[in-house]
């Protein structure tokens, strides 16, 4: 309970009534009590001062204090605590009474007796300063100190605004006093004290008493003891000089001063004081835990993705400034879609199958079909800023706008998009095409006209010679078949299908180009995009844009609307069933046949490998989970030939034996114990038998896209453009390697 407030002496009554003083009298008081230069030194007259007093707005508003935001996974587990300022706002009853009393006793013992100005304190300070011939003592009340802290809080990281908020000027002092008077009119003393304890800085990135109690004693402010409260209260005057970590003796001396003040004002007993003075400092320091770098199970990259969503999506503010303000002020409770079990499965797979020190890295994303929910997002290299530990803040699962680079060439994993466009356009699923081993790109129609540049394109193996039908061509990943299918259907339907499936905009933010090599996956996308494409196949054609947030609660306790998945039917269910049937064939009889899951459930998917083995993919799915895995060089073109990955030597990496086993491990763990479901399929008449030397044990190679170098982005390089200066990226020169 707060101390009983005295009616006060005549001077106290004068303090309560200082708002009635004229500007010249106020200026005189300030000059006398705070040792400011005389009014004349500012070129101000009493009239000027009175006018400046009148010009200060009456409706001073206390800003929403910056505090920590919490990011949670789908099961309520904490992913990370993020903040510009580590602060948790408390109510009065959430603070130990002793910390409230200690802060008053050491900073403003007459707080409950005077008004906004303590005239006794002013006269005392003036006398002391006159005797000392210095400005050794001031007379700011706790309310005035609170006002100054508010101005500092408003300044944020703006150095100029901070200097303005803290400069010693007559105008600034008058303004602070005016606001202090207004606060004393509108708020009770207890409310002002609570606000002060929530806003003030205690050192070591701790703002407010809750953060301070946690930092130095690893406990909540409501549980502080007398010596602990005394130490924290004493810190406020000079957090650096009384830092208990760097200067424990100075901190203990200051603490004891506060304890003696509590005893002097009879707020603790002599026995309590004796025990408190004898107690050690008892520091149990907790390091500041700020940001995505503290996230476990590789969730740092997803945490960073959440940050990008809030700072970019209009759901969180009309302008970028509005969104930045929301993020900086914090106090948000951010509930995400990430499933901690599936995240652990994905993270375990990309870190056990590929080592951090390997010349290549892996990245994988899981999406829940029909919802767009991101369930997992992980990569081999850890999140962080220490290059010596192979850390990076570059998110390999997403595009440049969301914290990633320019993406990767997806190779043959793009072919199912062409198949969907063809089926949707009326092409029969039994379509047979000549499919020679080698051919030139033919003339093709686009949305605007035609394009023709007869560069050569070929299959991986000379034995891959048609004719093939669509099912066998998908199983073997025959390049020339899909070029001929693209010629027959046209580039425009494929571009339109890519748009509907979220890959019409590439990872670098540019629009996909209508070029004949488009079907071979020569243009760069992200694992998140490809997982979302295949999730649409799993959901029988329903494409949902990826979402990371399930709900957000603001610092005021009110819900903030989160971005929606915007689900749309990208193709008919029959078309999707056809694509699923084709991709079941890939995992049953084609390039992905070695990737079956332990429980024998149906899986569908597609392998992809680019020229020179610069990138390899496997994107696959069940009806309830879609996962895309990429494997390749992080900062440039690392040819995955004669290479050791995860302790295993490989003469050449394919989609089926590089990213495929990563996908398989992640999916086995993620789906363990979940219900087994089956795809809705279509009947495809059995094709005529064909013979091919590649049908044996030799690793399937038809997923290696040969794009040709004549088209914009036509050569499949697998390159990944990383913004210059990003940790873990290429800093030698910008652009592709």
C-alpha cells in the first residue's frame, strides 16, 4: 500500500499550485533550483518564457512503451523473444512493494507529499549548489524524471532526437515541468510510480523493473527481496557506475545506501536492515535473449521470416513506417503455424544428411495442403552472424524479399506444372510424342506472340529416345518430350498455370519469362514456392499462398488480423488427380522409386537436377503434407560431382540420391504415427512397353535439365545470387557465378 499522502507544508501547497505561477517566476525557480544558465544567456525575456509555457500542449500523451514480443509455435512453445528494448510492462500489483518503496526512498523521498515540483528540494539544491559553487545537486522530482524518460523513449534510436530529449536547456526544462504538472493532474501518484518503474533503464539492455529483475536475479519483480530491490533501485542513478557485474563493490555500496534510506524512513525494521546489509549481492545473471538467434531446432530462419511478414504485410499497417513502429514497440504475442515436431524432423534431416562444413548445404520447407500453413522450415547452416561457425542469416528457403537470395533453378521439378497446364488445356493424359534424344527448341507461342531461337536441347542419356507418352516421360523425366508438349500447348498456358501456383513471380521478385526452357526449370525459385506448388497438387488443385501466422495479439490485448492464405482453385480437381497419378508413377516406377516411406503409404513427387549438378531437388508429398528439399552450393555454383556430402563420396549427385534421402528421412519422422491416406487418382491405360538401358540400377538421370544458353535465364546453372555483405553469402562480387 502506498504511504499516506500528507497535506504538506506551505511550500508543498505551493508546489501543487505551481501551474498558476507566471512564466517569469517559473523560469526563476528553474534557474535557482537546477543551476541552469540565466534566462538572459538564452536571449529570453520573461515574456518569451511565458509564451513558450503557453505554447506547450496540454494533452501530453504517454506513448506506448517499447517492449518485448513473443513468437510461439503451433503448440504454444516459445520460439524466440524479440525486442528493440527488453521490457515487460507490469501493473502495480505485479511488483514487489519493496521495490516501489525503495525507488521512491532513494530518488524522491517526498514523492507522496509534494506536487510536480518539490519546492523544498529546489531551495535545498539551490543552497547546496551555492555553497559548493557547482551544479552538484539537482531537484527533479520522480514525475519530472519520468517525463524525461518518456522523451528519451520517443527518441528511440534517433540520435538527434535523443540529444534533443536530453539537452539541458531552459525551454526543455519548462516543457518537462509543464508535462509533469499535467501528469499529476491526470494520474495518481501510484500510477506515475508504476509507469516510472516500467520505463526506466537499469543497464544491460534491461528496461523496466521486470526485465531488470530477470537480468540480474533471474526472477520476476514480484519476488524481489529487500537487498535485491535495493540494488536495483540504486542502479537507476547511474547504471554503468553501479553495474553489479562490472563493479560489484560499487553496486553493493550503493545498495547499502538504499537499504539505509529504507530504514531511515521507517519502511523496513532494524532487523530487516541488518539482515539485508549482511546479505551478499547474490547476482544470478541471465544473458539478454534477444532475437531469432536464440531459437532452437533451426527455427531462427522461420523466426526471421515472421519478422519480414510483419514488417511487409499491409495487415500490420498501411505504410512501412506503421509496420516498423508496430514491430519496434513490441508487446506482441505472435502465434505461428510452425509444428515443432515436423520442424524437428526437417531440421534433423538437413543437418544429419548434410554437414555444416560440407561445400554444399540443404534447405527444406513443409506445407500443409489446402491451408498454406508453413509447418517446417530448416536448413543445414545455423542461423547467426559468426562466419567461423558457418552461420548465416540468409534464409535459403525463401526469396530475396523475405530474407533470402535470388533462389535456385528447380530443374525437372517444374515439369509437373507443364503437365497441369496441358491437362487443363485438354491434352489427354495418354498424349504420346516423338521425344528424340536431341532437338532444337522449336518456335512457340507466347501470351503476346511467338518466340523462336533454335538452340539445342537434349535428354540426359542417348538411350532416352521416344516415342513416349506423358506418364512414362514423367517417370523418366524426358526433356525433349516436355519441350514438344510445351510447343503443342504453348508457353502462355504454362505461364498462366505458374501464376496460379505462386511461381509466376520468381525468388528475385521478377516475373517469370516465357522462354522455351521454362518447362525445364531454368528460372530460379525457392523451396517455399515449390512446396506450395506441390501442396496444391495434394489438395486436388487448391492453391493456397503460404502463411506463417495463425494469430497475433497486440500490446493492448486486442487481436490483429493476420494475412490469409487466399486459397484458389488453380486447376480442376480432375487435372490435379491426373498430375497426382503421374507423380505417383515417378515414385513407384520412375526416378523417385527408391524414396518410399517406412509405413508404405502413397507418396508422389518429382526429382530435379540442373546442369553440372549445381542444384538438385526432390519435391514430394502425401495428401496431408508437401515437402520440398533443395541441395546445392550456398554462395555460388558448386558442381556436385566427385564430392563428399554428409561423409559420403558421390561421383555425381541426382535428385533421387541427394535431396531425396533428406526428404525421405524428414517425411518418415514427420508422418510417423499419423493416419495413412491415399490419393484420388485417374485411370491411365497401360503404355506400350519400351526398353531402355536406364531402367536398371543405374541412377536415373533424365531429371537433369539441359536448358541451352541462348535464352534469358535459359542455361541451368543452379546459381544463387546473395546480396553483397550478407553473412554466409558471396562478398567477392555481386551477381551469379
